[in-house]
C-alpha cells in the first residue's frame, strides 16, 4: 500500500471473512521516530531562509503549521488507516523514519543517466528528471526521497529472503525493528461533539464500533488550515494521521523500517544498497518491455495536421477557455465543426482548477489532432485558483479548499482525466503535455528539451493578442470552467480590455427561490452556488467587476437542455461522421452511468455546458435565445457557505446579458446536425485508423 489506505480498509470491513487469506500488508506511510530533514535551511543559507517543516515527525509541508506530525498517505484517511493497522493482519511499515535516510542525490542521478539499457530505465529516469527539473525550490536533493520505490524494494526483498515472511523482516535494504504504534485519528478533548467527527457527532452509536469518549472521539482536523489546530507563535497541535509510538492498550505491534542500509561497496558512487538494486533491476533484460511506438509500428511517423484555408474569409476570432470536463470536450468538437467562415478558433486556454488535472491537456491535443487542427495553440493555466495559496507558504497547495466540491474518483477527477475511458480511442497527437522547464522561460533549472515545454495560458493569450492587434481585430472569449485564466489576464500588467469584443461565461446561478438550488456536489453546505463560480470565486468576482461585455449562460438555462435521451435521439438521425459517433458514445456512456450508480447522478450537468458554444456560434433564428439584462454581483468573502453565489444588486451589480431560455428541440437538432456535417470533419477518425496508417507503407 503506497497511497491512501481507503481501498484496503473498505475491503477489510466489507469482507471480514477474507482477512484470513491476507498473509501480510506492507505500507509506505507515517512517521514514528522520524525527524524530517526536509525544509531545513542549508548550512550556507542566507538569513532570509525560513525553515518550513524542519525536524518534525511528519511531512505535510502545506499545512505543517497546523499538523507537524502526520505523513501525507496516512493523513489522507487516518481512521481507515487505523482499521488496517489494527486489523490483526501482520503489517510492515516503511515510514519517513527510513525514507528520510534515502534521499536522491546527485551521484545517484549521474549513475542513472549512464545506465538506461531498457525502456523501463529510460522511463523512470525521465520521470525522475522531470520531477527534479520542476521542483518548487532548489532543494530537490534534500527533500525528494525514494519513498514508494524503496518500500517496494523492502517488501520484495523480505519476500525473496523468506517466502513465508521472515519473523524479523530481514532484507537487503533496510534495518528493521518491532515498535508498538497506533494511528491518531482525533485530538483532545475527547468525547466533545463539535461537528468535526463524523464517526461520533449526531450518532447514538458510534460508527466502526468505536468507544464513546475514547481516543477517536475528539476533534478531527477539518482542513489544512483548521483554526482549532493552529497555535499562535507555536507548532500546530493536531496529530490526525500521526503513527505514534505508544505502549497503551490501543497500540499494536508493527514491524517498522528504521534506516536505509549503506552500500556494501565502500567506494561506490551509489551510497545506499537499494540504489544499486534499483538500477540493476530496471536494466535487467528479462521481463523488459518490448514496444514503444517507434518499433511497434513499422511505419510510425509523427505528422502535424494543419489546414490550409486558402482564400476563405475567416470568421469571428474566438479563444475557448475550458476546464476539461466532458461537456467542455463536446463544446470544443462543436466549435471545430462550425465553418471557419463563422468561427475562427485562435487558441485554447485550459484551466486545471476544474474537473481534470494538468496532464489531461493531452486529450485536448488528441481531439485537435483528430480534427486536423494541430495549428491551434493550447495554453495551460494556473493549477491553484486566485488568492487560494497559503500566504505564509506561497508555494503550497494549502488553499485548494474549493476543489473538494468535485468528486475525487467516480464521476470526478479520475473519470475526467481519461474522458470516461474513451480518450484511448482518439488518435494520438505528436503534441503532448510535458512538465519540462526551461531557464529561458523563468524556470530555476534547465532541461534537455526546452522547446517541448508546455506553453502557458498567458503566453498563448499574449501571442494571440499581438497577432490580432496588428490585424486590427478583437477577440471573443468563451469560458466553460472556473474563471481563473480570465482573472489572471485582467490582473496582468499588459491587459487591454479594448482587445476583447465580448465574453460568454458558462456558469453561475441566478436562483429564483429557496428550492432553486445550485449544483455543488459532495453534499456541500453551499446550496446556491454553481460549480464554475465556486471553484474560483475570487476570479469570478474579478471578472464580473471588470468592464468586459459579458453574456452569462447560467444554470437556469443549462438545465433546460440537459436531456440525454433527446440529444442521443438527434445524434442517431445525423450523418455518422467520426466526431458524431464519438459524441454519441460519450453521451450514451454518461447517460448509462447516471442510471446505474448514485455516484454518477450529476452527469447531466455536463450537457448544459455545450449551451455556451451553441449560443456563441449557432443560428439565433433557429435556437431562439432569450436574453435579459441583470445587475449581478459574485460573493467571494472567503466563506465556503456563500462563496461563488450570484446575487442581484441594483446599486452595485455589474450589468450583464443573461440567457433566460432557448428552444430545446431546436438546440438539440442544431448541435447534432453540426456534428454530422461532412465539412471540417475528422482527418483521422480514431486510434485504430491511426494504427492502420502506421502499419501501412506510405504511398
């Protein structure tokens, strides 16, 4: 187990009769007697160096001021980790105690660079090098450890030494010791219900058979910056997730890795025994990967498809700002199908503060490649929303409190990252996301391939503005996610509002009463906010207080066009272009998921996201949009129960055009028919078609 204990704990609780079939559990996580060297000022540091989590048992760098005791994996789910460690199944723990003694060092990197005989070795070296080159500060070698791989090595070595698990855990790589520990899940005072502990608060009988007034019945840390945990002028007092050494009745004996063993070769560049084995195993010719694209396909070649519009009179210049939800990808397909004489997509900027992570930008590249539009630049925005970082630790992600409104697994990040599994069917673009940095672009370290660096949203925006300014044109912006990118543009020193013709904002909720609620998920206490506004309320406030000409596509209008059955029916009647077929598959899957599992009940919110693209580019005489002028204001005071809500304010509100209604049947038909048009159709319909090309000699 090298991550959160949640899955294993749920399995054990749901299948107690199968515990006897589990011989041993190896865990990477926790800190028992650790003294964290990360975050300490180096010996030659200047007086300006501020130590972060130097010497603490844990490694929650983004919230060490509230909890200096916990380690990331255990802090993710302390109570379920308690269930695993106290399950009665033998446990070997590889905590920070041991991993802190095996940092990656320059000598290891030097040897690794020279020793890459297999694809696995090449992949691991490049991944590790990217981590080093994009580290937040210059302390990579003193703060990046072989956490998970070292744990895998210790576990494999123990099992190889003795298939039936040697009693004392003898292995090649780490010294071991039996220690009595427990997992701290709450903080004193115990037995006082303050609304933070879901296992006790409001329950006559505690969950999981826990004892009333026991050590698990206290305050549970509710956020990285939980005020309960923060002590003025001192270290945080919360210990949730601390694998604490104790001899009390709640402890359990666990085999603990305490220190990485030194190399048996005193003159070796590789100072730790595990380093040598790690490189030897990765470079072993047996069980090595057989394929990469260049030798799997005999005629593999990277080709960029860029259209030649010749003498066509190009239409309205548009920048599409998306957050990579399924609805955003459908909107992008629609915009790419609209004739270029109507819509001329100049760029796409992507916000990873929404439904997917930064690397999901690969799916954007693949879809553009499918449609023959590798000419469209794609810029990646900031990962952290406006004003959401911890002011005392500006490089942290301690302020990402709004993103918890998005499900982490089913129906959320994991599904969006793969476009519900359908991303694998798209042709593969030569353009890919890469974390590689370049000194020329402000990075602290250089890399081998700076030209491969992922362009930033602000760079792409500035490039588009320069090209339009010289041509005397203005841009129309369509935003389909949090307004982070647009707020950054407005706040930049080179911002020129005169270059923006108009902005279409898909999001926001104009509530008509107490029963007309927003669409936040995860049972969030904020009843009236809409997701895009809530994910970055400070950005939304910045945008709606600007002088921009805004058309709002609110939740009220989106809900009018959220029928899966009607859209699927229209798609079945249109031409079977590759893009229409792909859209039909994706929408049908979302519809099916919504009907079979309660975790997918929110799938229809993605259909409404297409509405902005249709209102922007569709024929208004057909879809008949009705717009009303509203003076609105976005709430963004730092209170999660109200942030992101839109209120009508006659005195101080910003006047925007808000879409009141649209003809639903005409809308479904317009969207489906555009997808079925033979013009501007896919250049490469699928990955299967791409593979056939790569297996066929060129003409």
